[in-house]
C-alpha cells in the first residue's frame, strides 16, 4: 500500500457517490439545509497496489472507498474529507494516471456521514448521495447521477460529506 498522501482541503462543500434510483439528493453547501462535516476538512488519500481487494468490507471505517473495476476489483483508493478534484490522486490503472473519471465501484464506510460524489471538479455537474454502509454501488455502470441521468461509471471527479440523510 502506498503511504497516505495529503489531499487538498476543500471548503464546506460536499459531494457524494451514487444514489439509489428515485432518490432525491441535495448537494451540500450548494443548497439550504445541507452542511459539511468540519471533522472531514483535512482530506487523506491512500491507493493500494493490491488488485482485487476482496470486496467492500476491505474499506476502513471513516472512508469513502472506490475501485478501478466493477464488483470491487482492481486497485482501490480511499478518501476522507472534501476533495474538489480527484485528478490530484495518482492511480496507474486509470486512464490519465489519476482517479479522475476512474471509479467503477463505491462504498461509503463513513462514521455517521453520507458521502456525496459529483460528476465534475469543484462539486459541479451531476451528483448523488451514497448512504453509509450500502453495498448497491458495486457496479457504477448500473447507476446514474440523481439529477441528470448520466452514468456514474468512470465519471466521478469530486466528493464531500453531509450529515443529512440520503432521501
């Protein structure tokens, strides 16, 4: 496993991975009633070199984890904190050599928070909320952003957290 690499600290914005069909999600810090989690302000990133991590259960507590391949296959990474650009996190198995537009599976193992993922940098484009502990995002090709029906597979570029429930 590579050592932890400090990530950029984003403001109080939130981004989240895929939401269930029919769910409505409010982007954090972009709408009233949504707030970021200050404890998540300092982001950390780790990417493993071990392909084919067993599954979502390998995701450590407090992290949003993501995999290069569907069904939690290939190299994987984990993030804590708000991250305005996944392109700053290197990953050799990804086109472009970084995590931008590369995740094909997600798992939110945050302590209390829901993860938000966005299609573009700086919490722009489509977004969706990933409830803590859900295993339904094993293949992002089967999911679209909750607000624009664009496939989530290989299109996530930023993330954040919210204490609001994914609804």
